[in-house]
């Protein structure tokens, strides 16, 4: 069975082109059955075939389960040590993040995990993030979407691959054709001792209720129900791919204005499209404006009903702080951007030169100087640092959970969130604000404060000069 699982996963990876020789791969490792099997399978394939993969395992202690979670981390680290795989342990206060964002437990945990995968991938030059979702997870996802309310797109299930960071980091799921029972058998036959998260048995989570109670009943109706659902999903995926391409093409024809937080469409042009395309165009717009990519059919139908209505003006409030307004011949979709931070940005800072941050509409100009600083000539939107005392490579990124900052002249670090509140930066703008980091240390919040790191003094030989260029919208907020 061990050989069968390995060969099946290998065939799936190569047939779909999920991983290629020489890849650096970040592997999500909870320590449970699925992720433990995934890590060991990738490690085993790397031993038996000349793939030359470099593996990095990422484990997150969510701050929910105390000693049980700490033991999960110890076991995950022990496995990585045994396999010779780099292990990256993170601890985050997910309950506090839930309070800050209004997310549920599973939603907040997932958001933080995916951000950590992206960060580790960037730090180590990984182009792939591999997760342990398997065939039973796929069936569960499709059923859950169906019961919650979905259209054809929801029946396609989780994609085998998608961009975590466009053009740079791809998320892949190598086990989607492998069953849970095969992975459990694989772990037993290879002497692996995965941990079981006690929260997986709690029926307070609806997905657990579906997995523990509903799916066993479906098996009594037809023991091959999983196979049939996956077959349906494959067929729907092919049809949906065509309809999606056509919807994207037609959407470009009906949009009259597009901004990061707003999209406006012409009603007359919109209604010339078939209703099957209209629904998909609405979903495309809603997904563009929020981190939520799986909008229920109820939300889509509510927007469609408003567009089809006779009232010249109307307003609809949706989850994710999205508002849809009908204004005579146009419909405007707006988002305050509150929940978009987890889909952040991170770019190397060009020194010397200019870095464009498209997500926030800003530019940061840098230059290295060897002459003394004329403090009287330093503009409000510029800072200087001792270039030789900075702690690491320079990047510009969006804020992340737990960011802290020691302002210049202060003795103690402060939460970035508190700093932005004190500076009266509007909530809707905080995830767009570009932050400059050196290594992993936050050194400049443009338009707000610089840190106490690497000050310019009499011993300075090279000065790093940085100047931020904000768009007009930002000037109203910060300058």
C-alpha cells in the first residue's frame, strides 16, 4: 500500500504539473494525519526520485489549546528533525485576531496560516506551498457549499492549484486524488504518529457536524457517493472554466470604472448579457472587492434582484463590508477594505531607485548618500537611516497580525494598530499603507513615524534616504 500511495501521488503530481524538479516547497504541517502524510510522502519521493526538492515545514500554534497545542508543535518538530526538513514554528494569538477582525475561529486561523506560508516562501525563495487537502476534504467542501448555497462554481471544489502571490508563489494540493483512509494507512505502515486535534471532534463547527454525522449516512445510501460527487465536480469544472472565461470577457465591456475599493457597471450593458453570465460577473466583482472568494447564491441573487428592479436607486449591504448601490443607470459595488489585509503585498525595496506599490498607489524613492544630512531640508515625507547599521534586507509590505514598532525617541515598542489609531489613519486605509521593514524589523511607517533603528549620527558613513510619494487620496489622509 505504501508503494501504491507514493506512486499514485507521484503520478498525480507529474500529470498535473503541480511540482517540478528543483522546487523549493513550503509544506503546511499541523501534525495531524493529512499534513504528516503529505510531508512524509514528499520527503519519500525526494529520496527515491531525482527531484531535488527543498522542503520547509510551517507549523502554527493558534493559541487555542494550551499544552495540547504545544505538544503538537513538539511532535511536528521531532518529525522534521528526523527527516532533515527545515521546521518553522509560529505562535499567534488567534482569539485576539478574531476580536480585531470579527472573523470566526476557523476563518481567522486559515487567514493567518496562509499569510505565514507566504512569508516563509518569500524568505526562502519558495515558489510552491503544498497543503494536505485530500479527496474526502474535497467531497466535504462540495457538500458544505451545496448546503450553504452555491452555484456551479461552488461544485468545482477546491482548486488543485492557485496563486498565493500572483506569478510568484503557487499553492498546490498534491493529495486531492487520495482518500483519507489511504493516508491513514500510509501513516500506520510508515510508523508515523500523527496528532489529532481535539477540536476536530467538536460538533460546534458545522463542517465537523457534516463530516462526523452526515457523510456516514450518505455512505449508507451509496458507498460510492464520494466517487460520484468527485466525478460530477470534474465535469462541472470543465463547463465552469468556459463560462468563467466568457464572463471575464463580458465584464470588461460593462465596467465603467474600477478602483481598488469600488467597481461601477452600466446597467443597460450588463442586462444585455445572459443571466448565467450576470451571476458570474457579480461574483467576480464581489471577490475582487473582498478576501471572500466563495459568495453564496443568496448574496448573488440579492444583487441580481436589485439590478433587475424598477427603483432608480437602492442600496444593499453584504458581508465583508461590501455595499452595492443602484444609482439610476449604474450600479456601484464598494468595499471599505477592512478585511483585505491578509491578501497583502511584500516587495523588495529597490536601492537606489523607485519601488511602485500598485496595491496602495504609492512610490518609495531611495538613494544612498555619503554627505552629511541637512536636517532643515528633509521633507516631511522622507526619512534617513544609517545604511550600514540596518538589521537586514529592505522590503516594503502591508501590515501583518502582531506588528510592533518602536518609534524614534520612544523607549518601548508599541503595537502598530495603536500607532495607526493615534495617528488617526482610517480603518479602511490601514491594510493599504506601505510599511518598510529591514529583515523582519519594521523601521518606517510612511506618513506616520520612523523607528529608532539605525539612526544617523556622527559615526554614520553612508546614509539611506527614503522618500514616499503618495497619491492624492492618501494626501487627504496622512499629509
